């Protein structure tokens, strides 16, 4: 049985806006984006997108974030159905600390590393189907794949 899912991701820029906070996905054989760098995201659980975006901070990064502006939305086919993902530009207080994550859903993706990356470094993940990386690159007018 397939179901349509909604998710939200956070684009957190460095103070000079030259880099974006990227997370590394775990090496999971069942994940088409395994081991790639992307943006922190979470599935919506019967909540408004802006509320879910705010929860990315404590649940995925171990710090607080504040959504500022919605940058866009894309849909993509996943094994479970159609995924619709919205991307929000966010401010972050503090720095990510995975040891302080609040794990609400143990089945959710738990990232293995974070780093400040040039957005162009997310081209590979966009070309492999990452919706959050694709939205960010589209927003920044950075070409990738057949686009």
C-alpha cells in the first residue's frame, strides 16, 4: 500500500550566506540517498509545515532553529508513495550537537555528520533525487543534471 507523505527541510546559511548547513545521511542499503550530503528534514505528523520546520532543530540537529521564509516545494516518487517536500530558510541558535537530539521517532533518519558546505556540493544529491537539495539549487539558480 502506498501513501502520500509531506515533509519539510531546513536551509540554514552561514553568516556571510556563502555556505549552507549540510548533513550526511547514514550508509543504509535501503536508502537511495545513503551516504550523501543534503539538508536536514523531517516528515510532517499532522502539523503545520512551519511547526515541523521548527522541530528539525531539536529532533535532527540538537539545537534550536527558527523558520524565516519558505523557499519552495517539490514532489517526488518514493517507495511509499508521492513525497511533497517544502524547504524553509531558517536561522539557527548555537551549533548542531547530535548528542543533544530529541529522538521522537527512532525509525527516522539520524544523520551521521554535519558541515558548512558550498551549495554546489549538493549537486550530486540533487541529481540522485534529493528534493531538498533540488529546491535549494533551484532557489539559488545553480544548474544540475538535465536542468
